[in-house]
């Protein structure tokens, strides 16, 4: 049986280009791309950016204000009170106890001119002897300051300060003793030695020194 040639098939893909719609006939114009916007100007009255704070705060100038008055410098502190030594003795033995104290001071290395001896009752024999030549010669030896000086409590205020003062409570009125011990304390630079009745001395020193 003879073969019949097949008719050629027409596929859709073989069709020609479709008609473009009329609305799309004209190509759209591309829009311009916006550029960078200008920096916004600060509004009037609006504060600008704050300055950067410094790393270390500088001290501000403090305004002068009327303050309390500056106190004047105080004078140097007064010297410390002298050391006190009490040598118990009777009225009759107080002068001998004072002499022994002077001897011990000299043996320990104290210079004679460092020592002042004050009696509350009868004068020391040395003082009585030197006063026989007149008060001028007597006080000249005090001013020289090169030897132990003996004086009576009634005139001891004329004596200057010495490192060591020895007091012999060898009599005298209660008023003389009460006056002599505070005076001796004020004349002693480093050491005050009092020879006499312990109860009487403690009573006076407790109220007068």
C-alpha cells in the first residue's frame, strides 16, 4: 500500500512576531536619578553642635569671696615642762640634800653654770659669804654664769633660767614656799629638784605648778 506523505504540522512557535500593543509603542523616558541632598542649614536660634569636653577639667577661677580672716601664725610652742625630782628631807636636812644633789649633778657631767640653787629658809653659807662683799659683786657672779649660783627665795625672781634648779625647802613661811616652788619651776629649763617635806611639796606643786 503506497505511503501518504504527512502534511507538515504548523507549530505555534513558527508563527511570526506578535503585534505590539499600541500603548507600548512609545518607549518611556527614564527618570533622572536624584543627586545628594544639600546639607541642611541649622535653623535660626537652634544651638549648634556642643564642643567636645576636654579630657581634664581645668580648675575654675574661684570668685573672691569674703571669708574668715586668716589667723596669724602662732608663736613657737612653749618649751616642755622640766622634769621634776622630789628628794624627801626634813627641814634641817633639806640643805644637805640639796648639796648632795648638786654634787651628783656635777659628777654626772653637768656644768657648774647650769645649776641654780634656791633656799626657802636660811641662806646658803656661800650666798651669805658673797653678799658680805655687796650685792653688785654677788649678782655679777650670777651674770657671769660660770659657777653654781645660790640665792634666797625672796630674791630668786631676779635669777635667769638655768637648765637645772635645785630647791632646798629648809624653812620659811608657807607663803615663801608657795611662792618659791612655782618660781623655781619657771626658772628650770630641763630639771627641777626639790628637797624637803614630801607632803608639803606635793601640796604646793599640785596647786601652784
